[in-house]
């Protein structure tokens, strides 16, 4: 492409991200020689298989080196389509309640490998219309969340490039505020995000209100304590003025007691109330850990409410296809039933 005029790049972007072609032969606006070159150097096929259940679609994508990653498409109750993407093959952080963390780390994904997860589902949504009622408008991917396999800030250069493509008006044209990054709490990554010009959302996996319990659940807490994390968050809030979401996995008998709720409320007092919220996540069973009863979750929420903290309870979506929070682990082809191009 380096020897091509600038308008060719715009035509390529249009073909890939708007027309959602799956073969360069479909891009008839391009010269035959260029189509042949692109077919050889940048093939568009995405090796993936899909599993569908309810409002969730999980994809197991096989990369060119044979490594497998997972991504999930979830249709929200308001009709928006959200893709949960992976940023690494596996994860090095080893959170004890997370299947990905238990599977270990293999490598970082390239920006192209991150982008193709969204591209796969964008093509799939577009195909549903062409194969169904032609009068229905095509659905598009509205939101992207980095909540799949891996820690995004350990692969920040590639994650940042992928976000730029998602947001690019000539790319997917997804609003920056419809893109979210979930981190286990790496202070240096949060500081980098504070300098990033796009106004993407930040979610922090907290899961414990003190360092001792957090170290038991999340080995990363051995490297960064809560003071370091909250110092970075304070800087981020000063720089961005953007609300931060704290994700708190509710694990029965581990972190869901009322005393823990009071402790969490005290911890969060150091941050502006109007710029934080807590998302309580009923745990999806992994190993010895069990989900908190809903009554316990609601009592926990009520204590945070009384302390003036905006709190929601996440409705689990994706559990039917083992694509819910903490369950992505690159299971393999036996878990899927439908092939996709």
C-alpha cells in the first residue's frame, strides 16, 4: 500500500469497515493487481467458530499461529450490540477466580488481532440481515469493552492502536465513550490512559476492600497496593473528570460480608462521589468459588447506597456460552457449534 495514492487507503477502509467484505475480490473499486496483492499479504478470512445462546454469541478465534482467543457479542436490553474483546492470549496476572488467569499467558495480541474480533461480529450482524428480512436495518457494533482475555495495560501500544481504529470515522466510527477498558489495577497503565486523548471509559477490577484480601484473590496486589492504585486513580480523575467504575466480584463467604461492604465504602471515600460507581458482579462458578446469594448481594449494595455510592448489580449475560465474566479460557472447538468466516 505504500506505493498507492492516499485515496486508495480510504477505499480499503471503506471496503473493510463499512462494506464489511470478507474477500478482496468483493472490493471491485480497487484495481485487480492491488486486490491480488492484498489477498496475498493481508487476507480477510477470520478463522472462528461461534456458539449462540439467548442474547450472547461467543467466538473462538484461531489465529495464524494456531493460538486461540475468545470474544463475546452481547445484545443489550436497549438493542445495542456490545463486543467484549481479548487483548492477550491468556493472562499473566493469575486471579484465582478467573479461568483465563488460571490458563496462564502465551502472548500479546496485535492491534489487527484485536480489531478482527469486532470485525468478525460486525460481519455476522450484517449477514443476519442479508440472510433474513431485507427490509430490516442492519445492526452494528455499538460498544467495545476490553473485558475479555488478558490485561489491556500490559499490551497498551497495541490496545491503543486498536481503540484508534474503532474510533476512526473511516474505521468502525464507534464513539470513544462507547469504548471501555477494564484493568486489574495497574497504576502505570492508568497514568498512560490519563494522557490518552480519546475519552474512553475506565473500569477497575477491585474485588476486595483491603490489601490482605486482595492479595489472596489477585496476585497483582503483591506488586501494587491499594494506595498506589488510588493515587493513580486520583490523578486520572483530575485529568479526565470521567467516571470510574469499580468491578467487585461477589464470591460467597470470601468478600461478600456486610463488614466488607462497610470497609469498601470507607475505602472509596478518598474519591469524588460523583465520579465513581460500583458494579457488583455475581460470580460465575470457577473452581472452588461460588456466587454470593442474591440476598447477600442486595444487602451489600444497600450498605454502599447508604454511604452515597452509586451501585449497580450486573445482570450476568454470556454465561450460557461460558462467555461471562471470569469464564473466558480458550476452551477449544468442542464448545462451539457454528462456523464463521
